[in-house]
C-alpha cells in the first residue's frame, strides 16, 4: 500500500476515531512565521493527560506509515534512519523533532502505563507541524484467529503497519493478540516465515480508546457473497435438518478469476461465523461453472430470507472440500455417487463402496443434472458392493432414452439371480406400465412394491426416491409422493451385491439405458420435506438458493 493511499484510508476514519490526530504539511508556514523562509522539517506537540497533567517522559516512536518490524531482527535488524526516531517527551511534556526526512508518518506517544495517542502527518521539505495540546487516552487492543494451515510450516506473526508491534501467532490455536495499542485506524499484517505463502493485509481495523477489537475471520478473504435460501416458493412446510444444500455458481454469481483455480479457498459460513462443511463436485474455472454441496444444520420451512455467507479470494487458504463431512455415515448416508468422472465414481460418504464401472468403453461421461453424469448403453453399469439395509432412502436422477421394462436403476440383486430378484431397489416395471418406476423391498421375506403414477418422459431429467421407514414403503417422483404400501419389519439382509443399472444373468432389455446422476443410498428414512427439498434444490432452474 502506498503512503498516499494509506493516509487517505486514515483520513476517512477520522470521524470515528477521535484520538487519531492528523496534519498535512505542504511546505508553508503552518506553525507561524515567514513563509518565505526555508527551514528543516519539524514536528512539535504539547502532551498532556485529560486532567491537564503534563505527560513527561512519555515514549515517542516515529515510524513511516508503511513501516513493518522485521520478523527476524537478529538476521535482518531494523534500520533506524532519521525517519525512524525513538525519543521521549521532556519534563514539560513537550515533543520536538527538529530533523526528520520527508514522508508520511505515524507518531505514537505512549506513557507505558496504559495511556497513549497516535498522531499522523505528511512532512514536506520545509514543513513544520505543531499538534498543539495533545491528550493521551486509554490504550486498546487487537485480536484475531486464523487457520494456520494458510501460512505454511514456518512461524507466523501479526503486526501493525506504522507501529512497533510484532507478535507471534499461536501455532496450535491460530490466535493472536496485540496489546497497548493507541486509538486509531490500522492495517494489520499477517506474515509467515515460510516465504512460499502470501502475506495478508487487513485494512481499516479501528481501535477506540480503551476498547478491544477482534479482526473478523472474513477479513482474511477478499470477497464475500450472501447466499439466500428460499423455501417458501418450493413449498417446504417443515424444517429440514442436516441437509446437503446444493450451491450452483456461475459468472453471474462470482468472478471465478478472484478465487483459486480449483476453488480451494471458498468457505461457507453462517451469520454467526460458523464455517460449514462442504464438498466441491464441480469447479470449472474456464466455463465459469461450479457445483458445491454444503451441509446446513437446519433449512427453515416457509422462509424466504435465511442466508449464509460465501467467502473466496484467499490465496493461502487450504482445500477444505470433504464429502464425508457433508454426507455423514452417522447421519444415515452410506453412499453418494456423483458419477460422470473418475472422482465421481468415488463414494463421497466414505472410503467404502466405490462405483466400479463395468463394460465402460470411454464414452459414458455426459453433462448431467448436476455437473457430469453417466450416459449408459447396453450392459454399462457400476458395481457398488454389498450394501445391506434395514430402513432405506434410495434416490437417483434419471433421463430415459428409450422404452424400458424391468430396467434396473439402483438395486441390491437377490443372491444367485433367484427370485424375488432384488432385496430393494428402483426398477422400471412393465407390470405397472412401460417406463413407470417402482420401489421394491423384501420385508420379513415378503415383497413390497410402491409405484409411480405415470410413465417417465423421454430425454427429461426426473428425480426418483424410495423411502422405507419400518411401517411403509413410499415412492416419490420429482419430490411428490406417488404411492405407498404398508409393511412392518426390516428389509431382509441378503448379503448380495448392489448395482447401478445392472441385474446379473438377466436379458439386456432389463438393463437401464439412458443417463443417470447423483445416486444415493442411506439406511435412514428421510422425511417427505427432505425429499421435496432435495428435488427443488437440485433440479435445473432451481430457485431455492440465490447468490447476492
């Protein structure tokens, strides 16, 4: 930051910080005398306490406005030219500096007993600055906390530009505190001994007399957006807890060039400052598109102004994308497969059950409803492993490309291909009507079925979800309940393999053909509001989340 910019910043803060006194010197006779005379620059002040007592022997430190103490003084000791002055007020509390280089300065006068004042000025070739009666006031402090991973392995320091203040950051907690600070407006600098990491400057940190200020964590990010969550238009009638909220970003939402190339510096934060877990499914800087899942503690029902903050623009911020923190196994998520890419085959919920492709020939990746999807031809499928359920939520987005009867979308196949064919799953059922999807489960050895009301349309993305809660099996299409079937007990444990788009040993016309995206399997029965919010939030053209 240049001196002129630094002082323009201070000048703007003067109305809010009464103890910061500033004078600008332009070469005239500011303290009286003949303006035609040429004199050395001079600074004077008469320093007192509020009760009128003179502040004799108070320490005076004069530093250029952009001065920063060295973090390694034993290696690179601070230089002390005429423009870097340490002195004290005399017995009458008078400060007088007769020789000083031209430039912009901070002048700190501090009695070492809890009272101080900050003066600031710009000195010209023949300037004289007389601050007149100058009152000391109570000192304050600045504190903050950082993610130390943003600054590498070396020691980290916090300092104030223009003052002789340098403190270490606690490597364990990331906290720091700067005390004995006069009232004023400052730039706080965070710097690492690891020079591979970019320093951070936080402007406009204002300290009032006797006050303490905490640097907000958002200050370490250059840009903030507000994410508004609107459940009113979506018809969400009850609160939904621990919800993976999809946030889509495009060029109208953020400037992708201001974030790290892979989006590693993004953070999602509640109004109270809590950072939320998130997973980046897609981040395409060139196309200016992103899809990110954020775990929200509670999405409020019938509310159009719930909001979160999005931070970005921090070159040091470490990657925090973590699917298992969003889709948590202890909250019922066994498997979440975004599909479409190598990373999409990974199970976001855990290291178990990756989607292992079968019969793929390299042309399966296609644009999906969210990021990329799998475009499946005859016999293309994914093997997930043995996933036994007692209660169940199973969902997927599908886009049919042709008429299909008995096509398996997601299912746990019955052992050895025998009847009743599957322990649970989503299957198109010709017994209901071609292209109509049904939910199946075997509960206490009895088959249970709940079907959609209409055949699925071609070349249109449709959200499918089955729920079994121990009392009934329910089929949902596009967030709306289609049918339910009463059943009591638990889904049979058959220890058979679960597949996407596959039933071993059965004809090809019973294999799903089309596009499939965002497959999820869980062992907890989600609410109807959860299912509807999932559809409304994930569909193309959604209105649940907007970026301001």
